């Protein structure tokens, strides 16, 4: 397997959010793309990353394979890589190594050991989540950042009358409420076929939504007592997302 990114920008910006919850990651690579789908150690969130062939200038994957690497070590290496540097990923099966090559003023080659993981690639079941909102990703991050100073959990209430989706944070002495409607400039589309109400950890949402810079928009889906599924997309190149379990 060998693939080449035209620039390091996207993967460099995504990695910190992933490493906030996963120290290692198992990737599945095949003709359709390179995919990460892992459950965090607290069993609260599934972290998802899909990188499609159009993301790469070189894409050489003959047979499906899985590989596991230390993501914290990968992040450390990527701190030495400029956003515009071209990089490649390669698997050296003979040496059991992951090879990252950086093409800049000088060619740099880094290797990481392929590791045997107790975790695995997680295939998610289909989730029926009827409430669906597509909106500006930075506006969503602003909502979560505002709620973070109020409480440690956020309640999301969807009401088909309007329709509207409300974000509510309640502390001991202060609270916050932000209502989204289809008329808002930050909202591209909103589907609320039925009422829904559920709560989620603000800390998880805050850390994961810090990737807002990678995509102008995001889509979130939810239902009462069910996980929230959030996707950040970049046309046909990649998709970063997460599925976060509700609080009781």
C-alpha cells in the first residue's frame, strides 16, 4: 500500500481531535478508500475518518488490508510537517513498518512500528436518527464553546413546530439557550419530523468539534435517547465524523 496526499493540511488538522480520544487507530484500506472507525476507551464515542481515493494524488492499494499505528506518535511527527507539504503513507510488510515520507525542501522519512491492537475496526449498525440539520461548522463550534462555560452537559431539543432545534446548558446559577431555525443564516437545512430531546457531554463535543476549520459545514443527526452522529465533509475527498452516546 502506498498513497500520497497533495498536502498535509487536512490530516494535520484532523489528527488532534482524534488523538484526544484514541491513542492508537486501526485503519482499513481498500479500493474505496482508507477508513478509521474506533471506539474510544471510555466506550462513549466512535471516531470515524473516511479518506477517499480523490483525496490522494497517488493511490496504490491492491488488496484490502488493515493496519494499526500509534496515533500519538503520528501526531508528534505531523507537528514537524508544514500544511502545504506533500506526504505519503506506505506499509512495509517485510519490516512491519508504517512509513511516512515528507516532501519539502528536503525529503524526510519517518517510520512507526505496526502494532497488534486489542481494539479493532468497528462496523457501525444503521441508526435511525430522524432529526437532521446541516449548518455552518464554525457556528456549531461557537454554540458548544458557549455552553462549555455554563455546564458539563448540553441538552438538545428538537421541535417540529417551527421547526426549531434548541441547545440548552443549565448550570447552578447560569444557563444558556440557543434556538436554531431554518431561517438562520448558519442553517443550510433542517428536518424535524418529530419531537426529540437528549443530553450529551459538552467536553466530548467541544474536543471533537474543534476540527471546524476542515470543513465549512457539518451535518448532525439525533433522536431521543440515542447517539448524536456528526459528519464533516469535504466534497468527495474525505469525511470526518463521530457518534457520541447520550447521557442518561
